[in-house]
C-alpha cells in the first residue's frame, strides 16, 4: 500500500514515516509545508489529483489553540477548507481519505465519554475550525474516516510529555490543572490506527464515518504529569489546581473522554494504554 500523507514534521506524520520505514510493502510519501501549503486549498487538491497513492491521510493541522482565537480565518482555512478540498479530490479519484480531528469539537460538559454521534458544540475558534473540516470532509461524499483524538504525545515536537520532562528537571514542584480529564494518545498509536483504517476502507468503504481514538485510562493533566515524573525518575511534586487558576485565551473542555467502542467494532482497534506508550517514548528520548 502507498499512502500520500499531508504533513512531514508533525508528531503523527513522523510516526507514519516510521511505520513506512519499518513495514515491508508500505510506502509513505510525506509532504511538508513547502510541497503542500494548507493555506492554498486548490494546490493541495491538485496533489491528490496527481498522486499514484492508494490512500490519503491528513496529518496537518493548525494546533495553536490560543492563537486561533485571534487568527480564526487562517485556522479555518488550514483545518476546514483545505481538508474539504482534499476530501473532494479523493472522492473524485475514489481514494480512501483518513482525516484526524479532535475532542475540541465538543463542549466538555458532563463526565461521560463522548460518542461519535454526540452533538458538537466547540468552545473556541480551534474547535470551530476543526468542526468545519469534519463537515467539509463528510460533504465531499467520498470514502473517508474522521478520527477524533486527544492529548497527543510522542518523542517528537512540542507536547505535554516533553514539557513536563523539561520543567520537572528544573523545578521542585509544579501546579497543574486537575479538572480537565482525557485520554493521552501516542502519535505512534494514531499512525498505526490511520493505516489500519485506510486498509479497511479500501476493502470496506461502507465503514466510512466518524470515530474516536484515544488512550486509556482517562486521567487528569495533573495525574498524567505524576506518571511522567514517576516513570522518568523525577522527584518534582505536583499540586492540583482548577482550570480557573490557569486562565488561557481559549477555553479548554473539562471533559475530553472519548468513547472508542465503535472504532473497536469497525476496525478491531483496541484502546491503547498510554502508560505503556509513555514508557516507550521515554526510552526513545533516552537514546
């Protein structure tokens, strides 16, 4: 299988490239920003029109949640308009399209895990831009899977794990939000899942739809940090604080729990244990 991947330096894109290097019979053609500018929807669609790939995966996103509050037009182009254009090109070519979305399309109310068909109600610009992308992908009418995920981490890029490792080595204690609950998810698990989904859609296009993909068990940011410090052998203490004590330009959903049951039923993808994935990331960072 050959996959055209939009993205090359992000966490999921780099994990997809690693899959291609490790797996016989899998070719990953990853496109960076110089090759695929997501502020240019038509140019990105043209790349799909010209590809010889079997499937297309979008691992590009505008992820600066706070900056999106003052930059919503650009965020919406990158997260909404361009994925829609790519999806339309995929539909014209008959190519399965896998698109990564986010828990931020929900309002974070309650404590129950959100099912894929739960009503969306994003709290801010980033969530609205990602929801626009979902709607555009569905409207394109082709074979597709939208994978909503949360709290992505890996050995690459900027993420919570790497930030905690840096701060935990510098400080004796940190105050960390404890009333936001979600499922940390490794980029490696997302990448493998994207490939599994793409292969299934090739044979079973009727599995098109929206799915959830997050690690378990669900945990607070504060408890996530405690596990990071414990596994890394850092003695940094963690003090729980409410979200109100750490104000940000964009509101974050307090409940980011996602119901993964349909992903298991349709694709056989088990919910991953982020604690095991964290140990693997720490080993890679130690090399």
